[in-house]
C-alpha cells in the first residue's frame, strides 16, 4: 500500500494528505451504499409518481429492489461497526498508550484526549461560524482560517452517525417486525416507518444539497473535488480551507520558508508567489 | 360513480345546466325520432338471429342503442340492451320480467327498482327449487352495511345496495370492455375443453365465465380500495354513522405494496374480510365475530384459515398496533379542548364513540407519532432552508470576491 506522506511534491506543486487509503475506501463504501439505499428506498416513499415507478422498475422492481436495499443496508451497518472499531483502535494507539506510559490514564485525561481530537467540535468552530457570517454579509473580507477539519466537515462527518443510528434501528425494527413486537408495542412499526423514511429524506437532501455542494458544485472545486479519490488536496485549496492546519503542517515538514499568505491577503502578494511556483495560475 | 342503483344506467358526467336542459330535450326528441326511425328499419334488415329468445318482446324497443332519456337531474339514462351480451351474461337465461316485475304497461309506469331477493323462475341446480339471492340479501341486511333486519338501520340512503358493488358491466354497453372483460387470464383453451362435452356454446361460455369469476377476485386491489373508499373516505357520510373516514391507509406500507402491484398485496378485504369471512356478513370491529376484533387480529395478521400467511410470527403486541386507525377519533381525543369548541354535524356521536373505543394508550401513541412527524418536518425544513441560504450567500460572496481579485489583477 502506498505510503502516506503528509506533503507530496510533484512537478513543483505541493499536495497535502487528507485521507488515508483506509479512510478513502470507507468513504467509497459509505457513498455507494447510501446512493443504492436512496435509489431503492425513495421510490417507496414517493410511490405513485411517474419517476418513482420507472426508477423502481429499473432497479428490479418490488421483487428485487428490497433485497438490494437490505444487502446494501447490512454492508453499511457493518461499515458503521468497522468505523467505530477503527476509531477506538486509533484512539487507543495514539492517545491511551502514551497516557499509560505517562501513568495517568484517568477519566479526566481520557475525556481531554477525546476533546482534543481534530474531528470533535470545539470553540473554534463557533468562532469560525460567526466569522463566516461576517464574511458572507460583507462585514469583513477575511474568511475564517480553517483547522484540520472545518466545522462544515465536522457536520458532514457527524451527520451519518445520527443517520445510521436512526435509519438503521428503524429499518431493523421493520425488517424484523415480528421479533421487534415481542418486546415493543405494535405501534413501534408505524413509528419506525415514519422515522425511516423521513430521516432518509433528510439525509438524502442533506447529502445532495450540502455535501455535494461543498465537494462538487462549490465554485472552488467545480466540477468535482478529487480528494476523495486521491486523498490529497492541492496547496491552493489547503490555503483556502485549512490555513491554520496548513501552516502547522508546513512548519512540521520543514517548508517554513514556502508558506503562502492566508487567503484574504493573497492578492497583493500574488506576483511574488508566482515566482515561487505557487499553484495559482 | 360506477353505477346506478337499480336496473338502468346513470351517467352523471353528462350533466346540463337547467337553462339549457329544455332546449336540449327538444333537440334530443327530434334526433331521437329520426334515429329511432332509421334504426328501426336497419334493425329489421340486420336483425341478429343468434340472440337469446325474447319471449316477452322487450327487445322490440330495447334493442336500440339510443333508447334513453335525461332524467330530472340531467343524468343520461340508457335503456339499451345488447341482447348478445345479455345472453352471455350470468343472468342470460332469465326473462326480463323475472327481475323487472310489474312492467305490463307500455310506456312503463311506476317502474320499481329491481329487488335481488326476488324469486326468479329459474331452477337452482343444487336444490331444483326456484332460485333467489334472498339468502344472501337477508344475511347482508344483518351486516353492518345492511338496511337492518327488523328495526331499520339509520341513513338508508348511505347504505350500499347490491348493485353498488356488483356492477354487472355486461349490461353497460359503454363500460363493457369486450366479452372477457378484465379477466384476461380466462383461458379459451379450457373453454374449448368444456365445449367438448357441453355442446351449447352460449351456455358453456356463461357457466365458465361464472365459475372463473367466482374462483378469483373480480376486482384487483386498487379497484377494491376505490370501491370501499368511495364511501369510507367521505367524512360527512361517515360522521353520520359515528365512523371516522379512512384517511391514513394510504400512509401505510400496505398501500405502497398495492401501488407496486405486489401479488396478494393487502387491500381492505385482506384484513377486514379475510379467508373464512364473507363480504355480506361484515360486522363492526367491536363485534367478537369481526376479523379485526382485538382477539381475532393475531389470526388475521398471521394465518388466515391456513391459506394466507402474511405475518406468520405475529404476536398480540404486533396485532395491537393499529394499521391505519389514527383518524378523526384519536385526533378528537388528542386535542379535546379544541374539539369541544367547534360543533360539527354529527360530532357528538363520533366523540362518544371515540371515548368508548380509543384507549389512553392509543392517544399517547398518536401523540408520539405526531411529534415524530412534526420534528422531522421542522428538521427537514430547517436543515434544507439553512443550507440553501448558506449556499446562496456563499455563491454571491465568492463571485464578489473573484470580481474584486480580477480587478486587482487587471491593475
């Protein structure tokens, strides 16, 4: 497997590691199963419309599509389980083991370690949101400088947890309705149907409006951000979206002298940067 | 509306305003006379010889397709009888007057509606006695839909008559879709086998059509649902009887299955008249003989007479979950304060029945369900709204910024 360099230099341009091969594979499985689930599920919610019956027929109709839906659902749930294991393992290796070595694996220390993780929402996210509002309403020309993961990305990342728990559990209840009603009241099936389909609609709209906008249609990445395939982000986008992290990584990797200015002030310095092989062209 | 009550056909789509009705009537009379005359001649020339014996000579007039009138309500009524279609129908051996009694005068006066419990002069092959639908009609009158036996049930005008459901389309030349009707699976090969021994072709066709109709369901799920909801979705009509309109069946997965043409997809009769019950004896769900009576529901959901097994492992808890009953009654109880303030017609009865039938637990379940729906509505609207606003602002801002940078570059 290809080694994960934090910064790759190719043809004088720098590329920054965002996702490891493992993470990219997880994302591709997640994306493809979700698309399959939406395609085989939505025609049931919107039965009676022309597009729904046509689409459903293309996907095997009522005799096949539900099987595809369930297979994809099982894969997605397994992926969810794997991801939880993956998180726990990494956290153990990177945080708990060092804590043990120092001899202080207390509850407070572990909680602090959890909160320190770059994916966990923190105070900076709130500041960034406020700064972004200022920027969007022309109160300032400075965009908030992103850390390793911006609040948008954290939102993207956290949403599937909620979605998988809600859609997954309600789906399991409907799938095993005979078993489920041995314990729970029969009404649970009606609840599950509503939760399953409404949450799915929410998730689908969220993904196609928000996530796809950010990675596909946003003016800076249109028509498609390739980071989910290559795992590496260009220096231009790195400066634009994750400046704080960019500076940190550049310093760590020994490129202190080549750090580009933050996005808001890049224009006046543009000629200088061009000479240094800046990716802006 | 599918059908008229009684023996002639009503076409409510051909309605006129009262002002034009008089003029139309004059025109029609003229046209009627002209066409009548022409067809009379044509009828003599092209008279079909294979038709059923018309001993009462009714077809002397009723063979003409234009025979009809507009009634007081502007509905077109057609009195045409296609003798060949009639001869092939299940009643083809009956003489007109067997059902249309007391029609001795021409033009007919005091025409009575056909009573299906009349004894007709045809022998029932099983008992060799005069045949009648009386048995069925009597059973039906005892059922929840019937007019009532002894003391009459309320609102007789709301109650479906025989022909409301049994629309014998054979008699309706406009609705009729070929001799085989909608039963495309009727096998000509099987029929040919019958005709090997039963040489009277008309008789064999008729008996064959009768049996095959009886052996399968005459209406598909969609048509059943349409038929039942033609009354049961009518809120006012239902309120008169202390019932709530069926409004939530179409939210269920059962309906989704119907829409996707699943074989044996559950419609109204799958659960309300399952295997072992008959349509004509349907009772309210509070009656212990009803298949949706609480104690009987496990059987209805899990195993209907050992034939249809939809939810084989259904438990009491499973069966207690109501499929589509979160209608008006629960709503009335859930927001009782609001409900008592307004006085809709028939509401007291509905309210009383709601108190009697709906448990506090069900009201709670209904509230939970409403909360879930509401939360998701808010969530979806909120998230999508927020995202759209963000996207628009972002797009606008980026364009401004790019313009600014382009200007700087130009200088």
